[in-house]
C-alpha cells in the first residue's frame, strides 16, 4: 500500500477515499498484530506513516462534508 500525500488525496473521489481508508486500516491492524505478538515489524516507520495517511484521508473527508 502506498503512502499518499495531501495533494494526492485531494484528487481522489469519495469512493476512492473510502477504499484506501479501508485498506490502510486493515494494513495497520495487521502490522500492529505482528508487533503485539512479539514480532519485529519489517519497517518500523511504516506504522507511523500508515497512521498519518489515515489521518490525512480522514481530514480530507471532513473537509468535503463541511
């Protein structure tokens, strides 16, 4: 899953935002599951970037509804 910046997110349609948000949340749950099971993440900074991208998408969705 790619990490998106605010400019890229602004170009997505509402449906694409929902799809990307669902994919990112699933990936975050999987990565957090690996860490909580005692495993080391493949890329430790990836979890932080996923959380930030989720926040960017949520911000864009709120901006569109307002």
